[in-house]
C-alpha cells in the first residue's frame, strides 16, 4: 500500500425528508446569501425546487437562482454563475440536482474567488486554492460529486471535457433523500449505476499490491450495484434499493476506495471524448467503453480482471485464468445489457470514422493514457474499434 492523505469533511444528511434541513444546514455553514443552481424542469416538476425556496425563505436567507445546467455541463453557464456571484456578493452555492449541476456549481465556486479565467483551472494553465462553499441536494445517484473534490466541465471553446480536483471543492454538506431519485427514467437510473461502477473500477484496476482493505471495499460496492440496479429498474419506488445505490454512489467517488493505490482512469478519459463530441450520457458511454477496455487489456495484464471475475461477477472457474477473466467480462456485459445500457458505437450514435480524431483529442501532447496498462495511441484506437465492432 502506498502512502496517502485522505480528507473528507462533507456533512451528510441522509433519508426521507432530509431536504427540510437545508435552511438549518446553510446557516450552520455560514451562508448569508445563496445562489441556487439547478438544471432543467425535473426539480421544478417534482416540487423540490419550491420546497427549497420555501425553506430558505423561512430561514430568512436571501437567494438568487441560476437554472439551465445540461448533462455534460457547459462552460458558458459557469461564466453566468460567476458573474452573478461577484455582482450580488454570493457567499454560498446550493446545487439542486445531479452530478452535472454539482460539477457546474464547483466550477462557479472556484471562479468566483479568483480574477483568473476559471477555464484555465480546467486547462491546467492556472491553479486555484479558494472556492465558495458548496452544498448539494442530490436527485440522481451517479457521479459521486456530492462527496468528492472533483469537477468536470465541457470546455465549449475547444470541445473537450476537462476536470479539476481539490479539497476546497468538497461540499460542506450534502442532502441525500432517495425518494427524489424515484421518478428518474429507467435509462438514467441505469446510466447512473454504470457510472458508479466505473468510479469503483477505475480504482480497483490497479497494480498496487497490499491493498486488501480497499480491494474488499471496491468489490462490496460493485456487488451492491449488481444486486440493486435490477431491483430499481423493475420497481423504481423500492426505497431500500434506491438508498443503497445512493450511498454507494457517494462512497464510490469520495476516494475512500482509492487511497494507497495507483488508479487507472483510462475508461473515463476515453469516454469523455465520446460525450464531448456526441453529447452522450456519460454512464451510457462508459457502458460502451469499459467492456471494450477490459477485452483489450485482459490480454496484456489479466490479473485484476481475474479477481473481478471471481470476486465480483462470481463466475464459474474456467480451464485457466484467462478464460475465467473472459467469463467475468462477458457476464458484466450481460448485466449492462440487462439494465438497458448500450454496448456499441451504433447504439450511442458514435462513428468509427471519428476514431483517429477521438484519439488525437484524448492524448493531445500526452504519449500514454491510464496506469493499469499504459495505453499508447494505437492501443486507444483498438479499444475504440472494439467498441465500434462488438
């Protein structure tokens, strides 16, 4: 196990009616003027936004609003949020929605505390060490942004998804009521579950030895999603299944499963190019890329994929480790298909003729991608081709 530092200060209010505590929590964490940031019509149609407004009014907390966050959140709206925060003296941002809303809120939070163009933080041209405090009310279990210090934004000028991370971006509090996820379409629920599994897999597929604790944590979270995802697809109002998925989503990405080990992240970065170019739902893109990545790297480094097959997918032992690993990959693909996820380029509207462009955008000046297996340009192209021709 490698040396590590781990800091996770977010306060969680979990369960039925948890959103009723939002005014109390904002005051506890020092908010005096709030920007409520949200996406489309779902939080309005559900009545959640009205509940939040009423709660803040009751708590006598002034607030402004900025809606319109889209999946794969856009840099343009972040600039609008930064302008509001600076003009109105906002000192706290409340994200009401899913991962895209939270990521956009974090970008606004960092940009509002600097004279630097916020997009330079994401392009690696500038560093940040301050951010406005952020609180969240989560409506979809997927990104884990409610407990992480990460944020990903679609840089509209260059057409590329870029990320930043820092403990100053970790939410001060997050409100998690599984009931607000019950009206999600099955496709979004399944995409969220896939994203959760991907966050775990990016940590699990590691060459670091002596990480028994985090290996077992990763496997437990993956098996939880394997169990609960089909339940909520069949019965969207199953509270306990929704609750387990929601908490798994947070644990998958606050990095408790990733400490002390070298992580991979190739599948995520390869997928980011798909969602940036085609505006694909992130979890759906991951359902296409992850198995393709597995099928490619198993021939180079099968070790952890054998563990995945045995301990997560619980396949029957085959004649050798390679065959066992392949059974695990096939069973994982079957699971993704069973919950309604795509597995091919055609299903997400991606085009094989764009593979050279996707690869160039991914690697840029970098020579390799990932850590479990170091992928060069030709390797990445082969993974894309696997995804295109399965």
